C-alpha cells in the first residue's frame, strides 16, 4: 500500500501538469488573435503611405478580416466538432502563419485585402477550437473555471496590449512587422499542440448542411458590413445590408429549428444562463472596444502622444483586466458567478461615468481611470460568462457554443466602434469650426474627423491652424462626453437585463 500510493499521486500530478501545459499551448493562438484585432489600427498611416490605397480600399483592409471572421466562426465551430478540434486548430494555425507572411510583403492594396481575408478564414478556425478544447480538457468545474479565466484574461489583455505592441514595432520596423509576429508565435504552438493537446470531437456530429452554412455566413457578413457602413457613411445600402443580415439570420434560425440534427442547436438560447452569458460577452467587448476607439485617438491626436507612449498609457488598464479575470474565479467561489458577472457590467458603466463626470475637458487622469475601471469590469464579466456558456452545454457541443461566444465578441467589437464611433463623430461634426481658406477637400476632411483636422491644419497659417486644432480638440472631447453618457446608460441597462435573466430559478441553480 505504501508503495503504490506515491505512484498514484505522481500519475495524478503528471496528468494535472499536462492539462495546464496544454492550456499554456492553447493560449498562444488566443493571444495572437486578440492582438491582431487591435494592432492594425496603428499601422494604417504607414500602410497608406506605402501602398497608397483609395479610401474604399483602406476601409476594406481594416474591415475584411472582421467580416470574414464573423461569418465563419459558427460554421468552423461546427466543423471542428465534426473533424476534431485539435485538427482544425492546427490547420488554422498553419494557414494563419503562411498568409500573415504574404500580408507582410504585400505590394498592392488588393494583395493586402486578399491576405487579410484569408487571415480571417484561418483565424475563424482558431478561437472556437481553443475554448472548446478547454471544455474537454478540464472536467473538474473549479479547474475549468480557472482555465477559462486565463483564456479570457489573455484574450482581453491581448486586445488592449495590441496598441502597445504596434507602437513598439512601428517605431523600429516597417508596417509589415505587425503581420510577421504571427510566425514566431505560431511555430511553438504547431510543435507543442500535437504533443500536449488531446484530440476531441462530437461523437455524433450533425451532417454537413451547405444551406445552413451559406445562410449564417451571408447573414453575419451582411450584418457586420451594414453596421460598419452605417458608422462610416450611412445610406440606404447600409440599411439594406442590415435588414438582409437580419432576414437571413431569421431564415437560418428557422432552418435549425426544423431539422432533426441541426448544424447549430439554437434552442440553447432558451436557457437563461446561456443567453445572458452571450449577452454579457457582447456588451463587455462593446464597452472595451468602444472606449479604446476614442481613448487611442485622444492620446495621439489631442494629447500628442506617440503610438508607443499611447500604448504604454493604456497598459495599466489592460493589466487590470487580466488581474480581474483571474480574481473572478476566487470571487465566484465566495459569492456567485452571476453576481460577479453582473458586478463587472456595472463597473463597465462606472468607467464611462468617470469620464462623463471628470473627463469632459479631456482631463487625462479621468480618461485613464475610466479605462482602468472598464478593464476591471470586462475582466470580471467575460471570464465568468464564458465559463457559464461552456458549463451550460454538453462537452460534445462545446465547439458550437464556443463559436457563438466568439461571434458575440466580434459583434460587440463592431457595435462598439459603430455605435459609439457614430455618436462621437456626430458630436464632433456639430462642434468643430473650420476656418476659411482651406481647399474644399481638406475642409471636408476637417469637418469629418479629428485626424482630418490635424492634416488640414498643416495647410493653414500658424494662427488659423491653431484655431482649427483647438476647435477640433474641444469638439472631440465634447463628443467623448456625449458618448460616455450614452455608453454608461447602455451598460447599466445591460447589467439589469442580465441580472433579471440570471435571477430565474433555473438560471440561479446553473449559475
């Protein structure tokens, strides 16, 4: 007896160690995807100078990745359940690395757009696979919650770390370096995943349904494109795209309800825990990306910080998001997962309220404090929302559930930029005063964006340039206050909705 017990303990330790090593391996593509979501914004000026894209081409360079990714997340999650989540992860990582090299050395805007679209295809294979593999690797609920906390912390922290990395790279290397970082990050993942990560799949997968795949892809692409276009220019085409996306999405849901073995079990949304957790994911990323949208512009175009300095100033908020995500596990054991998740959403509202109360004139401490509070809120909310999403479905269906969670992230990011960006843009256009003497095109740009005003000021005499910049910066900061007021109300309302959903008897038991 005394001889066998140590062997059993060693075996258990080895198994536990292997699980956490597998998690560490899975975090590599998660970090890459989250950084990739935000790092490109800092390279836009350099890409514009190098490739000289038209304004439409520049929009496609920025947007095509998110469009393709959002459209393919659900199909790729379902395919991963069928062919194996580790297999689709390896396919995605290999393709992501190869196409990233092509993007780094693109010589025309068209080549870069095509490469970004291909990156979106392979990226859609990575995220659902990592989260669903975690669901199947960690059977113990406590271990799984910690693993999901690490996953969520890496994802949200990486999104906020992207600007800092972009600033460092662009200060020392050409714009293509932001794509080349995929290679040294993914090569270790490709080597370690077959060794450390066990394969898992749905033992009774749904049959391939090309009609469902076509419906969900076109619905997601039309909806995301329409929302982005409403934010940029508006117009009937954007509204028609949103309506088309909603119509195709409805058709997809109806098809899933009528099939004996649907590609995606939409009845999951009838579970209050699942629906509330998906909603918490969406509004959390809405809050984070919306805040980063105006904070990054304020730091660089109002405060005059370099990209690197702007990234450093945003780093504490990113670090607090990671810390809060890990702390959420301990808090959930003392209180309840639902309470901590709702508290995170309330903190999102509080972060915007700080800006509204103290940052009306662009006071830097208020903006950075508000971002830190939002970072804590996002860390608390999304960590536990992802755990509840995975816990509310059978392990065999983890891929599809993970894909829905990731789609909520993408939609939240799009809505955060589109809605809050549109509010900010409208307030800016109402407040800016453009002096006479500018060429018509430069004047139009100055009336549209703060960046346009900064460019236009270089065409004016010093006094007139100073007056334009002062007016533009005051108008921008006024728009930030209006945006923060609306965002705070939206976040508070989301917290109430999620709280009510989780207070039902069945939801409380699950949470």
